[in-house]
């Protein structure tokens, strides 16, 4: 991870309370930026692993304290960390935002010294052992510039928070607490609930049927492997925003069942799903882009992918994504490049002229 340096970091030392996936990933990324990091956790095993991974240091008075904890543990940590270092500024990264701000409002911490944030990043596997310094790259990271009473967070803490978000490769998004909780119910909490419910159906099915499972089942159930205690807390805390979405889903599921019972077409359900899928924005929260896919057949020999990437650089085109299809023993492989329409046209001509086996784009 290359150091981020549009300007000097507004702080030099950080204590991260919570050595799970998010906390340790933040620690790894901050150390890469030259920040001193002190990892802490009530779980001694997690703390020791995180401290080794991050090369953690003992910091008596950190300038910033990041609380990477379950919401249920936040209130106690607020008081203990404030008592330990009242001059520190505090940032949290929990998945629901109304609860932390309520906890702060009844704590000893001045509201202006607490910045509520939520990085929209994660993995279906948790713990320090799953941490990655690049976990936040190209992800949105929500921050709340005002508390529940409308009191603004201190400008110096906002600056520190924005530097942190950008230094870790994320895109800052300012929101209010209720707006945030409503949004994550739709884009994060509902998908988790649906994935878990779908995967649960597999436990009562014919085990031999699962040998036929392909990418579709794996994709739709990937996050069902997430931590049950973690998601139990998140879904319960945000129940007020999640319940209307589940009720709407229940209604749609009932309508689909009735359509199938009566033998009516169900294409409208599939079409509406495709419409919803198309609304998901592209990178950095921008408008979703329509890509052109350029198939290139390569020989099964070393260096082919690297050579193809070099050709893309020579043609001055930007690869948005790529997939590789190749099975053991196969003499050829298929690389499909996702590009803008204009870049696909330029690259196709360039590769054909250079002797590559290029097929018609789609």
C-alpha cells in the first residue's frame, strides 16, 4: 500500500480498541502510512495476534482513539478510554450509528470530540487473522459531521477523520445517523438476512444435490458464513429500519408463490430484479457503467497474462475488470476484459495487429 501524502497526517499516534477484522485492518493500513498504532482488545489472543501483525507499540497518550467494537461494548469502552486519556479524540466504526451517538450523549466525552463513522467494507470471515491493509480500497466510508442533537463535530476531528478515510483508500460520505441506518438496512443488513435464510434451506435438502452447486449458489450465500453473534447484534439494533424491508420482501415472496401456484408467468419478478440490480452504482459510488467485454484466447504457457496487461498499457486503455477461464490440462485459456466501449475498440485493433487471438466484443 503506497503512502498517502497529499498533506502531512494530522496525527501521529492512534490507539485501536478492538482487534477484529476492521480494527486490525485499520491498524495495518495506518502503519503503512507511518502512523504509530497501539492495538488493544479484551480478548488476549486477538490482541497478541493483532499486535504482532501491526507491529503495535505502547502509546500512553494517543492523539486518536478508534473504537472498533461491537455496539454492546461501546458504552463501557467510551468511559474507560476517556478516563485513561481525556485529551484524545474518538472515532468509532460500528455498523449502526444511532446507538453509538446515544451512548456518547450520556458519556463523559464531549460530543465535539467524537466522530461516528462506518467503513462499508468487510469479509465473511472475521478476526485479526483475516485483516487486510487494502480492505477499504475503493469503498465508501460514512462519517457523521453532527451528533443527534445537531451539534457539529470539531473541525480538527473532522479533518483527522477525512484524512484517515482517504489515506486508507476509501471515499468519504457525509450522512446523518437515521439516514445512515436506513441506508445500510437496505444495502447491507437485508442482503445478510436473505443470504442467511437462503443458506439455511440447504441444511434440510438432499446432500447429494449440493454436488451440483455452482457459482450462483456460492455467490448468493457467501455472506451467510458471517459471524452469528456479530450479525445478531447488528440486525437487532437496526430492527426498526430492517423490518419494513423484510415485510416488503415477504409480500413479494407471497406474490411469487401465488403466481407459481396458478401457473402464471413470473417474468415480471425476474425483470424487476434486473432493474434493481442495474441501479447499483459503479466504483466510488458513481453511476453504474456499461462495460464492453473483450474475449481473448491465450495459450497455456507462462507469462501470457502479464504480456496481455502490458499490451493494454501500450494501447493506453483502462481495464475495469477481467475474468479467467481455464481448466487443468486445457491447452488454451479465455481471458475476458471489461472496458469502456471506446477502449475495447482501440484494444481489439491493437491486439489483432500484435497477433493476439481476439474475438468479437459483447
